[in-house]
């Protein structure tokens, strides 16, 4: 890497010496803001009309033209949603000349700083100014953001959709691809993942009130981290220099979920204060408590016997969840001199999840005694039927923290940027009970008959045809086991430093810049667990001792344990429970791991900017080192061997990006680049997790995904606030990862029914199309001039080759995991006077969730459409009341597999709707 930096330095010197000198010249600097002087207008396009040089306003509205020969010039400023503005400036022989620009009058400027129209104008301005293919979401000048959390906000963007967890948007899918193929950062700091087994970050942990903007960058340039194939999701919190006037905003809100039947609170505030002309502070805090419920059915073990398709396991699950989100951000900005800006930014986010789950599980050892095409009948006289009634009482806390310190210095044509950062994510459980189970086995001496009705592919009803009295008697269900998560501790921490240097050269028709930089990242992810598994009790303990009542809508699952009674009983009688030392030892050691991932990167690029053409080309080098540790367990002899693997590899990532504006308001883009996605750190760990005679294995030899990518798009900006775009993308991915499932797997002395091992596939091809349309219909006659619309559609075709049961002679084509073929987002809004209304619909096609041993065992998640409505009313200047109706259509979650020509239920969940209402005020 040192050789690379020395070579980059020599190249910069050679270019500097070889370029024709420019006579003594001055620098034009200034700030662009709206007509009221309230908000900096980031991404305003600025052009020196006489010489064709261009620049863009930064997030604080500042712009800069270095090396301008003495003379009189006209600067033109363009911002979506406003008329162009021109100003004249006289440049001296040396030194800086300041030319601040305001766009819009103090009367009509509000249309580009407040409300839905302002958000759209800001979004389109930033997308238009971007180097590559990019989608942007922003808040307006009074702190309004479109949705309740970052994940649900992002689903409005072109090519973006969300994977839900219990009805809430959590993980972001870009262009229909797996969230694991994205990277996420806050204020330039890469976010590690709280969960132990993923790289992707669940973005619902970040409150939207803390966010200034989100940029979804779908193509890469050499100065960007190269570890993404989907997109780089870059979140920015507020800065005092985003605004030109101070702000204090508060919001109070209530939330009502139909299934939970309760109202829960949310409150937030954010502020921005300039303590002097060159020092400011901004930040905010948010608290949100939400109670909701989920109705769930799950099935497993589908098979066909004597022409009857059936599942050998049926589960009915009732979830009651309380989630709390606490978030805070703080930003300090200081400009100690006209040439230097410094900042310190911090983010804290905490996500608490208390989940109670009552479950009825019915397991059949033998095939059905009779049945039809849509039913199956089981009887304990033909084979054992096990009925389990259990409870999960789990409390989990996730935290995300980040701190960044950095700045930039401009001296003439030279620019230096620098940053140091720390980020840490964690997920922790202490004392969760998951689960406590009460069981009754029905065999030859019993008379239990159960019939299942499969006629509705999304719902399975059951009826008891014999032995109903025993089936419903809580005293018949004896204590089977209790698993206590004494500790589950996932930690993911990263330190990083980076620095960039660039030199600009003024040319006759534009500006050429050479830029080089380096970055170092040191990451450690670990998981440590302690489980205590109790499989006996001294005395009699039945379900009747902890009995509760159901509040479940899909079926009768009574008798059930009470949500809180067992924990009290367990704590009071712990000495009477019998610890299974073997299972506890195995559970406490098999999942533990630690992985270090150190990355050193360097890059060199050249950039050409003119009125019509921008070209960015260069190469990035990333060197990766892994130190991987996991546990190998000898279960029979109860011995543990610590395994350690070390490896390293280097990737060279060239890229070329073109932005061409042949005529005003038409932008053409093309990008070709190479990128990678490193394997999940948990999958690299050499560990084995065995449960119910099935094993999950790690693989320290996994290779990273490596991809060549091509993006091309055409954008047309018309009217005052409107755009139409179309884009094409193509990706050739090597070494994609999938879970290979192998039946009858020999592990030491154990013959496992099934083994799941992450392996690399051969190659995958991804191609697709993005279409987007946005418009404010302010040209229509009143009152229709308040209408606006946003529509985007994405088609993705993502296929790869996997092996069937590990047989290299029998490959098959599959859609890539979590890859939806069609996604559609539609937003219809109305904003006029004090009224703001919006209807937002999102559609996602089905996708493969898990790859099975055969096509009939692949797990699919069905298509999903959700409608959300929102309304705001301005009571007086600065004060608004609002209401949101979320999931109006009660869109469920449905997972299935295809067997014998029909969809067979694997999981069904519904959540009903949620209403949110409140008041916001800004000062």
C-alpha cells in the first residue's frame, strides 16, 4: 500500500508540473440559500456563464470556483422548483471574492423549503447533481421527514423496497436484491450490525426525526468504499450549517394498533443553533413506545404419502410485542478560518424489544390415516402425536453508536478532507426464557384425532375429532423444558481513519481534478452466549399452574400459559428445576465466535467537469485480513477445541463514471465499476450449531462476492418541479453465497438428519430496469394546483446456479435470495394552504427466502402490497396537527413452498392497522 501512495504522489506532482500554468487568479466563494434566508440549498447548480465552469453547493450551501482569471463574470444558479437566478461578480487579481445567492423571493421561497413540494424539489436537485445513479430523500426546513423511521421512509425511493419484520419495515432491499448486498453509513461512518448473524443493518432503529437526508448511491466511484453490490445507503443527521436561521422543533404523538388495542406515546425534539457566524450546534432526541400484536401460523415437514400432501408439524403462534426506540444525535460545526471547516458528529440509537409468544405445536410421527386433496386426518392409534404448549418471554436490547471527527481545508486549488470515526453496535439478552414448554404425548393408549383443512393456502384450520377433553385439559400438559438465555451478547465494533487530497486545474473549457486518498478500517465482531437448559422439575408442574387465556384470532390455542406468571414461578422455585448440564454446555459454546476484519484501502482518480460533461475514472485497492475464531465441540466427550483461521486477499476495483448533459434539463449517465461484498462474519466462523438433530455449520473458506456492474440512465427535468427517468443495470456476480442443505450428514459419530452449510455458488447474472416519474401539478387551475405525484417501478432478473444436495453433476438455476422481480411505489399528494395529504402504496413481488435441497423445498415469500395514508393541517404558522393510517389494507406476510402443484403454507402473519396522530411545532 505504501508503494501505491508513493506512486499516487508522484503522479500528482507530474500532472501539476506538466499542466500549463494559470496566471494569477482569484477564487469565487459564496453561500446559496432560499429567498427567506432560512435554508441552505444543497446541490444548487452554479455556472460561470462566460467560461462554462460549473460547481455545486455543499450541504451548507457553500460553493467555490478556484483559479478564476481577473474579470467580470455572470454566475447562474439553478435549483429544482425555482426560477434560475443570475448575479454579477468582479474577480480581482488575487484573493477571494464573495458572491452569496438567494433563490426565490421572500414571498414564494417557502415552496422550496417547506412540505412535500419542498422535499421533492430538494430530492430532485440532489439526484440531478449527483455523479452517478442515485436516489435521495430529504426533510424540509422545519424538520418534517416523510415517515416514522428510516427504513419505511426509504421505500418511497426509486428501486427501493423494504423487508418487514412483524409488520414493520426493517431491512432495505435495493433493486430487489438481498439487504446483505447493501452497505449503510451515518455521517460517513460505516454502521456495523447489531445482530450476530448478519451484515445488514436494520434501519428501523434510527428515528427519522434525527435525519437530514438519505442518499441511496447505486453506482460507485473510486473514492467510495467498494463493498456493495446493491447500494451504498448514506444517512446524514442534521447540521447547524444546513440552515441559516435557528430552529427548535417539537413533536408529540400517540400510536394505536388495532390488534393490541392500546395507545402508546412518541415524542421528539430537534434544534439548530448558530452560536456565532462560524460555530453552530444541532441535534435532537426521540422516544417511541409501540405496542402491537401479531397472529401467526407456521408449518413444516411437508411430504406426500399415498397421494395425500401433508405437513408433519403445525404451529399456531400469538405474539404480543412492546418496542421502545430511543435516539439522539448531536453535531458541532466550526469554521476556524475561511479555508477550513471542522465537525464532530455523534449518534445514539437504542431499540428495546419485549416479546411474549404463546404457541400451540402439533407434531405427527406418522403419515395421515386418511385425507383428501385439501385435508389430512391423523389419529394417535396410527402414530404418536405430540402436543406442546409453550411460552417465549424475551427481552432484547440493540444499540447503535457512532462518533466522527473530521473536516476539510481548501487552499487555492488544493483540497484536503480527513476523518476519524468509531462505531459500535450490540444486541444483548439477559435472562430471556425461550421457551418454557409443557407437553403431552398421545400414543396407542390414547384416543386423539386431529383433522387439518388445507383448502385455504394461507390459513390452516384444525379440528379435534376425538379426545377433545384431554386435548383441552391443562393438567394433562406436564413441564418438558425451560431454556433460559442467561447471556446472549453480540458485539460489532469498527474504528476507521481516512484522508483525501485533490488538486484542481482550470482549463479553457472546464476543470480537471486529480484526487488520491486512503482509508483504514479495523472491525471486530463477536458473539458470546450462555444458556441454561432445564429438563426436569422436582414435583408436579403442569400447565394448570401457570394458566392464562388466549387473545389470538386465527384459531383456538387454549389452554395457554400466562404471559408473565412462569417467570415469577421460575425465579421463586429455581432450586427445584433440574439443569441439563450437557445440553447447557453445548448451547453455551456452539454459537460463540470472534472475527477480526481489517481493511486497508487506497485510490487514485481523475475528474473532468464542464458545462455538459463530467467524467470520473480511477481505481481503488482494498486489502482484507481476517482472523477467525470458533469452537469445535465433541458432544460425546464434552470437550471443546478452539479453532483459528487467518487469511487475506486483495481486490483491485476500477471504475468509470460519465455524466453528460447534451441539452439543458436532460442528463445522461453511465457507469462501469467492480465491487465486492465480503461474507457474513458469522458464516466465516468455524462453528457448528446442532438442534433437533439438524446442524448449522460455518465455513472459513467462503470467498467474497465479486461483481462487475454497469449502470446507464436518462433523466429529463421539466416544469418547475418534475422529472422523468429510466435506467438499466447489469451485474455479473461471482462467488455468491447460498446455504447448501445436505440430508443424512455424518458429523463425527452423529448422523444428522440435515446439515446447512454456507457455500459459494458459481456465478449469478442480475439485470433490470428502473423507471421513475415525479411531478408537482402547479400548472393546473385551483384547487388542483396542489396535486403532486411520485411513481417508480423496478424490474430485476437475478438468477444463479446452485448444486442439489452437493451433487456437482446436478446444478439448477434459482432466483437469488430476497430478490423480487417487480417492485412498485406510488405516492399521490395534495398540498395547498394549510392542508397536506398523502396516499402511499408499495408493492413487492414474491421472492425466494431460503434455498432448499430441491425446487419443491425452496421457501418463497409471497407478494406484498401496503397502503398508508397521512394528513397534516397547519393550525397556525409553525404549528401542525397530523394523522397517519399505516397498513390500511392489513397486508399479511405469507411464506410457502411449491409441492404437488400447490402452494403449501410455511408461515402466515397478519398485523392489522395502526393509526398515529399528534401535533408538531417549530419555533
